[in-house]
């Protein structure tokens, strides 16, 4: 059986644009937790297998295979392995005047500290560690491997940026359609997509000309309008089924959108007038 964890650490002072501080791997036990802890350098973890959770900035990010997260200097973080399917990850710590710019060029910031990358990143981050174990290794070799890792992230970041907004919108709309009957917030959708709430707001505003909150409300009301005509359910029941906290909130929102109360709508309209929401 191989080692469950191994690592390399450099005591050399960081100099120049980029410098590898440490690197290694860890096949975690179920529910293994590290932190809360802070460091004085950047640190990237890349998941090769399994699942886990990264707790940072008051948010919990769920990560799996071919995903990773960034820890920024002096920020307190905690991360834990899944209880059923604990993760196996490689990590690399680094410093340098170019470090933050390189991360930003890959779309990685404190507001968006997680990523997914399938092409090249896995091999590059593994290579950093395994090169550190060779007899003829030096700092330039490790730094070169780190640049290759960033190159893989940046390549995918640029590819994804061409259609990422459409993909995020599609997933967000599907989440709303599948969960409209439950009590959830816009933040829950953003967390589900691993993006910041403000980014999700910009996508909806650009693509649909409305906020995520307005889209959720309109979808619930359109679904409720349909149920008023195709069922005999009470208004109170329809309000609850469509995600409203109570009938009063539902009736107020319904009248603001359609200009009449739910009961009047049921009496005056026919099925052909109901907007399709499937």
C-alpha cells in the first residue's frame, strides 16, 4: 500500500515572479478536516478523486473530481473530506509578484475561488510534486510545471468564457423549474453553480432582462395561474405548492402581475389563456 500523504517543502525565500513553496498529495480519511487555518502564501488544491467541502468567506463550496480551490494568503479557511467518498487531492503552495495576476487571468479571485479543469491541469499539478522527488530537480523545473498548470486553467477559462454565461443560465433556469415549490434564495442557485450572486445577477440581466428574483417570482406566478385553471385546488394550497409562504403573499403578488385576484382569474379565464411554463 502506498503512502496516504507525501509532500515537499522549500525553505528558500520567494524571489521573482513565481516560486513554489510546497506541494504534495493526501488521500484523506472519511470526514478528515483541516483548519481553520491561515497561511502566508497562495495554495491550490486539485481533486483527483472523491468529494469534499471548502469553507471560505461564509460560504460552503462542494467539490469533486477534476475540481479545485484556491486559498489566498492570510485568509482563514477550512476544508473537509466527504464522509462517504473522501477526496484524494494534490496541492501546490506558491508565492511571487505574478501569483495573484496569474490566478486572476484564470478567473480565480476571492469572490470565485473554485474551478473545474479536465485538460492538462491534473497532469501538471501531479508533475510538480513528482519532479520535486527527482534527484536532478531544481526550482526552475518546479516553477515551469506550475506555469503549465496555470496554462491549462487559462486555456479552459478562455474556452468556457465563450459559452459559460449560456451554460450558467441554462443550469440556473433548470434549478428554478425543478425547485420552484421549495423555499430557496438566489444565493442557493449561485452556490449550486459555484459562482457569485452578483455574477448570476449580471447573467440574468443581460440574457433575460430581469433579475433572478424576478424570474423566480414570475415563474411561480405563471405556474400558479395554470394550476388555478386546470385544478380545483384551493388558493391556499396552490400558494404553498408554488413556493409562496402564505396565501396573502401569493394574492398580493398575483394581483400585481395579472391585475386581478386568483379567484377572479379562475372565473374569468380559460385554459387557452394560461402561459406555458414547461
